[in-house]
C-alpha cells in the first residue's frame, strides 16, 4: 500500500520483486485513497486509518467491516440499451435527453438490485454463516450474532461490481458524435445495427469504432466516462441495504467481460463475439496511444468515491528494451499514477509468445509454473480455462510508453 511518506526502501524492494518475477505480485495500491474512501462512507478516522487491501480490488477495515463483495454485480450495458430503446420510442431529440433516460434506467437497475439483496440478506446467515471470521471480528461475539447478520459488525456497506462501464461511455460518446452532432445516423439505425451485430453495416460499424475512445487521454471521451461513473455512484449511493448502510459501486468486474455475446454488440463498434472491457480498463484494442495515456484516462475519475478501480498493466519484456533497473521505472510510474489519483495497479511482465504457446502445449514442463494474477488471486496459467487464457493473451498490448 503506497503512500507519499512510506519507507522508500520498502517500496523500492516491492517494485524490485515485481520487476523480477513479473507476476503481478505484489499488487500496488494507493493507501491514501482507500483511507479517504472509508472516511467518505462515514467511518471515523480511528477505524478508517486501519484500512487494508483485501483482494481483487477491495479494501476494508479488518475486524470491523463486512463488505459482501463477490456476489454483487450489475451490467451497465443493460440500462444503456433500455435508454436507447426509449430514445427511439419517445424521440430523444438531443443527447442530454438520451443521457437522462440512461440515468433513469440506471436507477431502475439499482433499485432492482436492492430488492434482490434484501432477499439475499434475509437468508444469508442461515445459508452462509461466516463462523470463523466472526471469531476474529469486533461485534459478533459481544452481540451473539454472526458477522453477516444485521449489525454483526458496525460497517456493512454493500460493494457492487459494475460491468461494461468503458463500453457504455464509448458507446454514448459515439452516439453523441455521429447521431446528434454530425447527424450521420439516427438512433433507431444505431439500435437496429447493434441488435443485428452490425451485420450488413460494416462501414457504419467502422465509423463508430473509429470515434475517439476512452483510454487515450482524450479529454472529451474521458469526461463522458467520468460522467457515467458518477451516475452509477449517485444512483447506488442513494440506496441502503437491509442493514441500513449504503451500496457502494466498484469500478471492476471479476470475469463477466469474457462473455460479451451475452450482451450483444454495442454502439462503440464492438461485435458481440468480442470481449467487453475488463473493469474500467479500455476495451481491448481501443487504447492505441500507449500506457501513459491509458493510465491518465483511468485516473481521471475521483477514485475515492468507489470501492476499487484497478489499472491492469500487461507488459511484454521488450517494453523495457534499453531500460536499466526496470524496478525504478515501475516505482516512478506507480508513484506518478497514485499521485494523479489512481487507486491500484495489477502489473504483469510476460512474454506474449510464451503464453500463447503454453495454451497449445500445457504439458511442456517449462510452462507448469507460469503464475498470473487472475483478479485478487494468482493461479497457474495452464490451470485457467482456455477462454480466460485467450482473453489474457489478447490484452497484453502495451509495447511502448
């Protein structure tokens, strides 16, 4: 956990370990933003300063917070599609009207999720008690209840993973540009083309694909991404769970991005067969200007408002050609990212061809112990599903700064 006044020798050592092993171990996280996020939720300083990174992109107050993380998610693409359908039906004559529909549909999704969680929370203690964890926390023993029960511990905010945020912001940005500003297409044409997976509309798809994208340090595109994130934050934080505490959005999703076909094509030019964006990292291939512009785009949002927003950095060894003491590069890059407002870095240094060969030849002894960080945990590369292996290789695209 980085912070400006930490022991520099310790952080240098952490970056050196990361540079030598290249397996995203250790994860680099911004302590100050995690602490600020907990304060924002209403947790007092005497507890908030103890915040700890606890897996994937989450953080919590050890022994005092139950976050209920992995089981909670929503897909931002669904409310976007409903907003577009409403815009076609009701006649959204300008972009702000369409965006207003999107905000309303996000609210509908958030309220539906709240209803689901109320049922979940009602039965959670009977189905999934956290007996061992309860013994290590403040509250359960004193109150005679499990940590998952209402008031089992003092802090029980519900963290919500959100899927497809960059796809939504890029789609809305393209619609604003090509439908409302340049008037090349109607909203109905966009809806029909995406529903047909762009079949018979390849020139149109390429126009939508080639509109500026989030992840390239382009102010207008990044500003819409920030707006979408803030909308999700506003609509979720206005709701409370059965335990009387807020829902908190996380700018991350575990592996939902692998199943793009479930959500169909999107107006950012993505086909249904293509992967969705991994968390709030740009959709694969959409960030074309290198690592630094991508990091700047991701840091443009106020990360302290969210329960995590990891930058996934996958580098090939040739990225460091001509550079000496690459740990210093990692240290300087990460410190700059954190000072800019970034929350977390998951960094791999892997040979792309070696990983591709490992997919086809998993029995090769050389590949038995290639370790990669999946999300909050690390695993042997050859033990992962082929789908995840192929997606992992496809996003190793940073060859230059």
